[in-house]
């Protein structure tokens, strides 16, 4: 079990540059934690709701992270998106 999540400096800088909101930071921390196991993360709405992020917040956070160039998102009809996390090494 990991006790800490690494938050790369590039993520910090890019999120600050884009004036990311709290949902974006919550989603970012979740993705970085999961990226320690695999760079591809399925981002389910139920999981996000446990972190206090609703569907609209998740969608907005993904847009902010994508605009910052930190992730790529594979949208899937009627399924949770698959997020590719960048710059974690």
C-alpha cells in the first residue's frame, strides 16, 4: 500500500497556469495515484462521487487537465472514459 502520491512539478505548474479549480486538483491527485500502477485509468463516476466530484465536475476537470496537456482522454459511449496520464515518471 502506497502512503504518498507523487505530484510532479510540471503538473503543479500547468494546473496553476490554467487556474484549475478544486475538482481538477481532486481528479489530478486520483489519477496520479492510480498512474503508479498503470498509465491508463478508467475514471468512473461512482469513484469520483466518493471523492466529492460529480459528473459535471468530473467533465470539467478532465477538460482542464486535457487543456493543460497532462492527460489524454478516450471517450467511450455509455462507459467511463479511459484517461492516459502523462508526465508521471
